[in-house]
């Protein structure tokens, strides 16, 4: 999930400060969201995706 957020951020072509602004967080928080070595709770990752115009979709399929 975190890798998807990082890839979306790269594709969006915005700065960390822009992401933080759209999330309503400070830049330090955005930096942690984009750091693959820092664990981040799902709601914050969902918020980051929403700030970039994306949404998380989870589904269940037959095995």
C-alpha cells in the first residue's frame, strides 16, 4: 500500500509541501508518509491518496 502511495506521488508531480497542504498536515508528516522505512497507518495513507485525487479500492476475488 505504501509503495502505491509513493508511486502515485511521483506520478502526480507535486512537492511534499503541496501534498502536506492538501492533506492538512505539516511537511514532516508528508515526508514520513513517503518514507518506505517508516510504518504508516492505513487512514493516513488513504488521506494521502485522496489528496492526490485517488482512492483506495479493496476487493475480494475467488482464489
